[in-house]
């Protein structure tokens, strides 16, 4: 390893990276089309490429009881054609023009995206505007795609015990809030979705006033805004405003625990979930730093203590994102090493939390964690997709300018604040525990 590289690694541990990088929002420009639809443009002329993302403010939290998975099924159906373009033609056109496309659904939003040469940016703009308002939703295609989604659920959950445990723990952690049901939906709900439910759902949520566009890459406003106005600016807004979800989860009053046994399991697995506040609560920043301290690579506390030194687990991790509109979960997890009891692993995970609650982490440990978080933002500036992704994600949370506020909040986190959130949220009465065990063969 060269001295220059060694010096850079040392500086990355000690020097705040935000001091050597421009603000992530410095290249973002906001525009409003005639119908009120917002467009965020992120100019970057390093390569002749663009990424276009259309964000819809609808996800699994918006689904009616008994029809879970409707947002995800609708995502699939968005590729099934309009009167102008037949089923699967959207992707074929993008690929024939040298681009790529895909989509994904979350609890709170659905995103469609394409990457393509900048001189062909008008193609995805035209295609996206067409399916925003002209989707066919052929009943025969719905029946066919329902089967595809049910098989996807079978492979990702029923046949994956660890994912199934994640689903069970989340469902148990929430009593009232729709965060409790999975984005992909429950199997029986998916099977029951018909066009008479899906079409009104599409018309309710897929409109310019419930969406925004992000385009990042080799573009200029003079070139792309007329294209956006022509394609999206004439689409009418929804006739009636959508009510905000009002369900609030009550404070948990005691530990919840679920034990799952599956034949396909070889080693015990544990998840411990704690309720934590949503973005942009002041404690989010310290919780992000705490997550990195516990699980930010092989030098993190969980890997070092449970995996490397004590060899009681083959993996140990945290699963945490602050970017939810309502309180969600901070999860600790581990897979027991062969011959180790999951109860011992569970006790060790609690010991890690008690260690931070009892004594704050060192200044060096906190600075390293903050640098890791900031680095993910800085390095993302080399990717058109990630530039658009961050802009869209923060826009969903209340406005893209919050990106700078988030980095400033991370920068100000102190060891005492990390200790404080460990004390505040990681209590026995605030936790839901899930344990996955091998099912003994008869």
C-alpha cells in the first residue's frame, strides 16, 4: 500500500469528509410545470447520460385492508401497456435505444426509472407520461401478473425463512399502523385483487399532483423543460385530494416475542426490533451514527465482538433507516455460529447496547461513523442514479433541501448523544424479538 493511500485512509478516519466536498444539493434546481407537477433537475455533464425517475407518493401504507400488495402489483402492471404501446413495449423501446429501466415499491412511495443517452432523454419522458394517465389494466393481464407476484412472494418469503421472520417481526411490532403489512402483500390478498379495485387505485394516486420527476445527468433546463411540459404538463390533476393517513401507533407497553421453526433452517437466527422516531426527528442523526458504530463494516462492534473475537455468530448486523414519515424500527440481528445457542447470542446483543448506554463511544469511533455516513453521500455524486435517488428520497421526506440539514445533523452528533439514544429507545418494553430455529426432523 502506498504512503499516499495510507494517508488518505487515515484522514478518512479523522477528518470530516463534508469539509472536502460540495453540498449535495448545490446542483439541484427545482421547477414547476403548468399543472403544478414538480421537476428536479440535477445537471452533470461529465458523461452523455441521464437518469430519469418518476416518484409517486403511494406505497403499501395507502392500501385498504384486505388488498395488501396492490401498490406493488400496480408497479408490475405499469409495464403492461397503454392504447399507444402494447404490453412490455415500454422496456423494449428503452433497451433498443441503449437504455435500462426498472421500478420498485416501498411502504411510502413507488419509483420508476430509466438510464439512457442524454440525446434520447425525450423517449422515457414520453413513455412515462403516457402510462401515468393511459394505463390499460387489462383484466387478463392482471390475472397473469397476480400469479407472477404470488410466485415472487413464495420465493422471497415462504422459501426464505430469514425474510419470513423479518416480515413476522414487523407485523408483530405494529398493532395499528399499516407498516405492519408487507410491501409485497399477504398471499391471499394478492390473489383477491381485481381490476375493479386496481383501476380506481391507479386513478387516485397516479396523477401529477401526487408525483414528481427527477432527472440527473447531461441535461440543461432549456432542453428538457419543454419536453417535460409537452408530455406531463397537460395531464390533469386528480379530481379530489387524497386524505393523509391518520393512524398512529400507540407506545409499546411490553416485550413481544415470536418463535418460528422451519425445516430449511440450518442455524438459529435472531432479530430484535425497537421503535424509533421518524425523519427529521433530532434523534435520527445519533441513531444513524449508532447503527454505523454497531454494524459499519468488519471493524464495527458487532462484527468485532460477536463474530471475530467471541465466534458466537457468523453474522451480526443492524437494519436501520431513519427515512420514514412515521416511527419505524431499529433492528439488531445475528445468525448463531454452529454449536452456539441463540439465547447466548441474544444476551450478547443486549450487552452491546448496554455497553454504549453505560459509557459513550469514543470521539474517534463517532467520527469514523460520521465519516462513513457522509462518504455515502459524497461518493454518490459520481452516479446519476444515486444523485436522483437522494434528491427524490429527501423530497419524499419533506423537501430535497433537507439533504443539507441531514448532513449538518450528522456532523453535530456527539458521543453523549449516541449514548442518550441507546438509553432512550433500547428498553425491554420497547422491543419485539423474533427467533428462527431449525425444525427437528421427525
